[in-house]
């Protein structure tokens, strides 16, 4: 399973995915280069596997299906621009779970002591970069600033999820309404390799100035209405 972006030749490949329950693998699959097909009857767990992939790579999931909630954590080996690392995230009902990162392959990670793993939070802080920032840096992707002065996250890039050919079109995109159309467009442009940081900044600046203009116009209208009610003459109105 691959994600490619241009023009930076960024490449992400999922090599292996496993979900564990009480120390035993409830699901363990090795993926190969090229097209990988997850198939099965309705209710067999295809969308649960898609949720595991989404979550492992940085998506935010808290409303787990009953079967998925029986697992304690998901772990997977990925190749980021040729660098092999292993990721792990705990499956809980709490959102914004951190990511544990081991710089090495899956098999080595499974036997590695805890102090060999590095923990990265979902959201960056003054003292610690987020796991989105880490993976963006390894992939040589630019940090995209949003209109709230926060970085676009892996969650925002990963929401487009292909499940199966019979899924209705609306299920292919995780339905979440917290992002503005401008941010969604920026995330799409980043994946397509046509992201323009200066253009995005200009669009943010323009939108902020339009908001300020609208606010100033409302204040002027309120003041004008107040003066009219007082009986005073107002020049130019």
C-alpha cells in the first residue's frame, strides 16, 4: 500500500500491519509493493482493517467498532522514503492518541525494550514536535500552516479512504466538518504535489482582511443607526 507525492518524490509504503488483543495477533498481514486488495463478505472486517491503517498512519479514531475495540494496540512497519520504521498506537476511546516510533523493522520492534521507542504526541508543543511533523520531515513534505496557525496533520491527509467498489461514494471520505474548504484544498494540493505556500498565506491574509472589513462595516452601520435615532444630522449619510 503506497502513497506517492510529487515533486519531492515522497514515498510512503505500508509493509506490515498487525492488531493485538491480550498479547495475541488478532490480525497480521504483510503487504507487497503495488496493488493490495482487501476482500471479504459484508461484515467480515474490511472497513475495520481500513480503520486500523488510517489510525496507524496518523488518523484520529475514537469511535471504534466493537470488534476493533477488543484490541489494545495496532503496530505496523512502514517505509518512508526508503527508511524503515515501525509505528505503534494504542486503541482507546480517547481521541488524539500519541504515536510510538521505533527506528527499525517490525520483528526487531516487537522484541525491543520500551526505552528504544520514541513517543510523539498528536499535537505539537513548544518542547516536542508532533508525529505529523516527524513523518512530514522524513517524507520531505513542507509544513502547511492552517488559518488557525496550526499545521495540517496526517489525519487531514488520510481522510480519503478507499474501502471497496460497492461502497457508496459518501463513505469514501471520512465525514468530518471541522476543516474549512481552504484547508481541505491545501491538503489535496499537497498530496498532488502542487501546493503553493505563498498562495495559501495570501488566501488566509485575504480572508482575514475581509473579516476585518465586515466587522468594521457592521460597527459603522450600528453607530450610524444610533446617531439617526438621536435626531442628529449626519453628513454624507
